[in-house]
C-alpha cells in the first residue's frame, strides 16, 4: 500500500532573513549600554568635549578598540554555545582587533559565533568518549587550542577582509551623502521596520558602521537613519485626528509609548491596517535624513531604544538643532501624508486594529510585548486568553530549574498530551537561563516578577501548588483555544480537558524516552519510611544527609537547600515537598540522586502539611525521569494513599515505577 507523503511546510525567505537579522542584532543589543558609555565619555572628555580632560580621554581609544569588539565577540559565541562559546569567541576576536587599525565590530560578529559553533562541533567529536578524570584536561586544552587557532585566523585572514569591506561600506555611505542619495535609503528602511527587520538593520548594520564613523568624526548620521521617532509619531498623530473607532481611540496612548518610550513596533499595526500608510513612513524618514544631511547633524552613539530622550542623550554637541529639526520635520511630513491617506480612503473591513495587531504578531513570530496597549489581552468566547499564534513552547521556571519546575512541567505535560496536543513542548528551566522565546511561562507566585523581564512577550502564569494547581486546567484551555479553530481539539473535541487529579496514571501520556535517567538515581538506601524530623528545617537536613551519604553532593549543597527554601517554598501540594539547592549550588553536585522520606504524622511546612519529603540533586537532566514518576504518583489520590499505607521500601519503589531502567 502506498504511503502518503506530506510535504513539510517551507519557511519563507522573510522568516530566514528575520532570524539572521535577529541573530546579528542579538550580538549588539545586549551591549548597547557599553556603546552609550563610550559615547558619554567621548562627549565629555575629548578635546572638543564638554569638559576636556586629557587623562580621562585616554579611556576612549581602548573602549572602542578592545572592549566593545570583545563584548560583541563574547556575546556572539555565548549565543551559539553558552559561556564556553563566549570565551573562545572573545579570544578569537582579539585576533581581528590586533590585526587591524579600525574598530572590529563586524569582525567580532563573524568570529565570535563562528568560533563558538566550531567549539560545539569539536566537543561533539569526543562526547561520551573521554575517560573519567580527564574531562577537565580535555575541555580546557581543546578550548585553548581552538581559540588560539581562530585568533591567528582572525589576525591574518578575517581582519584584513573585514577592513576592506568596512572601507568599501564607508565609501558607499560617503558617496550616497555626496550625491544627495542617502534619504532614499528610507525606501528600504521603513518597510523593513514593519517587517521586524528594524533591529537587524539598525544594530546589525548601521551601528557598527556608525560607530566607526563616530570615532573618526565625533558623530554619525547613521545612528538616526532607523531610530528617528518622527515617522512613526507622525502616523500615530494622523490616526489620533483622522482615524476611526478603536484605532483613533488608542493612537494617542500609542504615540506616547512610541515617542517617549521608544517602542517603535507599537505603530506597525496602524501601517498594516492600511498599507498605504507606509508611504507616510517613507516620506517622513526621507525628510528626517535629508534634514540631517543639510545640517550636518548626527549622534555620538546608538539611540536605543528609539526614544526622543535617548536620541537627545546621544546627540553630538553641535547637532541639537539639526536633530531637533530632523525629528520635527519627519513627524510633520509623515503626519501630513498620513492625514491625506486617512481622509481620502474609505473605511473598510480591513480597518480593524485587532486584526492588524494579530497580523503584526504573525509577522513577528511571537506575541508582542506592547500589543495589549492597543487591544488589551485577547479573550475568546470561553473567557480564556487567546494568543495571536499557536502555543508551541511552555516553560516552568524556578530558581534552580531542576526540582519544582521539573515536577510541574511533568504534570502539565501529561495533561496537555492527554488533551490532544502532543506537539506542544513543555520544558523546565532556571530563571537565569530564560530567554524571550516561550509562549507561556509558569512560575511560583514569588518568582513571577523575576521571570518577566527576560520573557516579556510571553503569557505569565503564577501558581502556588505545582502538583494540582487549578491554573493547569486554565492553561490547557488556553492551548485548546489558541491552537485550534473554533475551540475544537485535533480529535474533534474528543478530549476536551486534561484528566482530573484522580485520573489513573495509565491514562496520562508517558514521559518522553529522552528524559529517562540513568540507573541508580533512587535506591532503596535513600528511602526512609519513618522520618525522624519534626520541623521543616530538620526534614531538609534529613533528606540532604541521605544525598550526602551517597556521595551525590557535598555539605555546601545542604546549605543551598536551606537557602532555596528561605527564598521560595518547595511545597508542591498533595502532602509533598521537594527541597533542593539553588541554581548557584550546581557545582556542589557530584552525581544525580533522589531521596524519599515519609513522615506519617506530618510536618508543618510553612503552614502546609507535608508527609513526603523528596530531596533532589540533579546533573543536567538525569533526574527528570524519577521526578516525572513521582509527579504521576502524587497527582493520583489513590496512589498517594498507597504511599501512606506502604510497609516496605519495595512498595514505595514499585509505586514510582521502573525509574532506574
């Protein structure tokens, strides 16, 4: 019988360009503060500065020659392969710095991630083949040798090539300025912004070239080609006066966010709602650039975000008038063109800000952090929030990323699979390792504020009970509504919600095979049926001592278990607590291990009754399988009762399943 082949959807060129652009800008944006610091030092202390000081001016050269490229190289390597990639990327960047006499931002953007990628590939060659005791030797020498080789490559090859490219790019910019053509770059820049290539254009291309120009001339027009808030501000003012419905009502608030807050993406839906408005943005952009060319104005350093406050803070000493006129004229022209377009066009079904905002989020590829300022949080018919795009990634986050978050992730993963959405990925992470790549972020209520800055685009859910929180069913419903049309599941509604807490574990989806840990994580010697402790702290000591006796941790980890408990409770619900160390304590773990202690009379755990204490120490993800098995037991009331009645250690191990296989 023939097998039907389903063609894999192709990723559009726009998405590829967006990803590449995001990668480029991702090396620059975390270091914008350093660029601004260099700009301030330059403006204040060079001979032509506000407060000339020959001693302090000595900072200018080393910062732009060494510090900024090294930061970029480190960041690029770290994006590819963590801290290890960052270190070798920084060393390799030193090669291009020494090999040329210009700031090597572009060279750092090449060598940093390239060397990090090579380090990752080299490590994979002997992954799992190194004899015990030789790991550190191999790791250190392989990193050192690769970094040294790439530094030489950077000095001898990459540096000269990048210098030639930079000189050519500078010549092109000078030619555009000399022939009065620079304003025409708005024809490409303004549409690129609406397609979410703004950071790629600004920080991936213009910032490196502009910084080199600022070093030579004290300022650069390139910093304001994309960051000028005038074009977007003018469009929002036009909607404020001549728009209709929700667009008109929301435009004044959006204008304040865009102009003062510097979040330019907030005006993108207004352009997408009426595509002709792109001409207003282009006209305003061209006018602003033309004004800068005529007045010879520029900025000392990048203006990020593109707020009028950031623009003025980065403006060169002799450019305040030119920059002010540039923003003013750009605003005026985009306002006039936008007003004409709005007055001349008839209202259509496309004049829907909600629809345009969702279209913007589809272009962006994730929920916008400012979309709620335009339309509020989306709510479906069932009263559950609806995301503009399907939910693909859910993360549980806690301080260490290995205990409570792993348990919560296991419980919710089973519920979402049972509801008919096995494609939704549910993972766990330490808060320190979060990135803005998740659709939903779940944390203990005491940790939510820590998680928000790193995941501003996600929906945040706070819980205080990881085992059977009622918020889980809300999340399942959010997935159901956001991932299907009309609220029906892929099985036409056959599995409407996840099973209740008392459902049998056999009805729940199994943990993926890749999460299964190695043998020996939970052994009979680490199970105690009648714990001696009568207080929370004593129980933590008792669970930690079992880990210590097995040689899984050192005494420093026991201290970290108490530290973790003082910051956020490890109470999970269903009479269960899982004390574990902080994220910083992972160096105190020698191997993965779990201890289980039963307290028949119960212990007061911050006002909650706890009868089972599970001590956790995890290396990488080796302990996740055992935690998943424990989670399955404690979401089943009947099996919790069996644990309470167990008379032998073997009964406890049997209830947790074949966790060591």
